[in-house]
C-alpha cells in the first residue's frame, strides 16, 4: 500500500535590521551532488534498479512512483545526474517591525490563587507543575494576565522564473514535482467602477479581473541549434523526464523572544511575565530579525510502515545554494543554518 511522504524541510536564516524596507532577488539552486556524477540521473537509476530489491520499498511506495515503475527514460549509461536540477528566482519585498510587548493587569498572589494558578492563598506551588529547580511560587516574580505582542513580518515573495528538466512526463502513474504557487491580482482598468471591484476572488472563467493563481512547474526554452552539444534534445517536451527535487520554497520573517508563562489548573488561562522567573527569563529582540528560507525537498520515509510519513531521506544526495541580492535600505546581512540570537 502506498503513502504520501511529507517533504524534508531545510531552513536558512538571513539576519536583517528591524524596520528596514528591503527588496531584491533571491535565488534557490538545487542540483544533484557531484558525488553522483559517475551515475545516471535519478529516474534512470531508479528505473534500472527497480527490480531485484535494489530500490528501497519506502522510495517505491511514495511519490513520484506510487509503487508503479515509470517508463524507461532511455538515458542508460549517459551519466546525466547533473540534469536533476531546479533553479528558482524570487522577487522578495517587505520587512519586519519589532515593537516591545506590552504587559497589563499585574496579578497579586491572592489573584493568582483565586484563579487557580498557585496552590495556596499566600504562596505554594504553581498548579501546572513547571519551574526549575521546582514548581515553588516566588512572590518576587511579576505576572500579568494580558499581553499585546504585535511584532509582524511583512515579507512577500513572487516566483519570477523556475527552470528544470522535469516537466515532460506523460506517464499517468508518475507524479511530476509540485508547482510553485504564484498569485496576481488584476483589475479590468482604472475606472471608478473597476476600483470598487472585489479582486480577491478567482474569476470563474479564468480571465479578467480577480485573483489569478498559477502553479509553475518550469519555464524556459532549450536551444537545439546544431552548433551546440547535446545528446538529449530538451526542446522536445517529452524528453524532460529528469528529477527536480524542490517541492516548495517558503520565505517569511521571525524574531527571537522568550515570554515566561504559567497556565492554571484547568489549562484554560495563562499568565505572562516580563522578568526573570523559574520557568525562564523574559527576552525580546528589537533590532534584528531573520528572513527564513525554508526549502522543501521531495523525500521518502523509512518509517512509513508504522504510519510515520515524515520524510527521512532524499531520493538522492543534492547540493543547494541560496543567494539574496537586496536593493532596498540595507545591503549587508548574515546567512546561517540556525536562527540568529545576537
């Protein structure tokens, strides 16, 4: 029985200053690793090794094959692993604001007790049992029942172009790579009547004013000019049966903060602190944030038999490079594998 594996997600973090409008080009380039150069491309390898137990069942049972052997790509011994690439170009714009959280309605010890947060009227333990080294209530801590935390990222991205060699499958049993979503909101014209129109919905006929959604598998053309060198004519759509790896790319903003909390005994109310507590110390960044680039890779799960479909393996080893070229108010930034903490 087949299953649908969820992608492996790898995140990169770009440190940027608060309240700075940025705009620029972001590229995500993924290609089969050089270690694979002595092998055929992935679809050819999986076709050739399908029988005889050489292909993991976990890989066969999920997308793109769903336990059905694909047609022969007919590239045996060509060693075209490099053809398994996916290149995406995004326009990214926006930024992030980081106002300090506002705490209100400080609670007394008596109020914490009457609202079932602590066990005694003059102290005792926190009813949620949390704290280090123990759950004892400390009257020197400040706790509030209301917080307004209005930090907001305003990042938006638009896929300008995507080029790969994996859109040509005509085999009904083979699932092509996911399309990357693009939205465009169009008006009929700028007349007064049109300016009042609702353009947030998709036109029923697919044309005219409204929200136009596209799922981009690939762009681009291949030149088969005889002056060039090629074995496979990729200007023929049906020859584009390679294996791009990227299922999706998400681009968003986030910042670092820690807000200590306790819940009451019923678990339906929360209190918050803006100081040092036994459940952690309050902190909130105000000068920088991270642009997160989350790349989703097609994968399979070796744990599928137990019902865990979260991807554990890529179908082949790959390399991904991410580049950002901003044109807004900032031109300096740091890129890391982890969120920035300073």
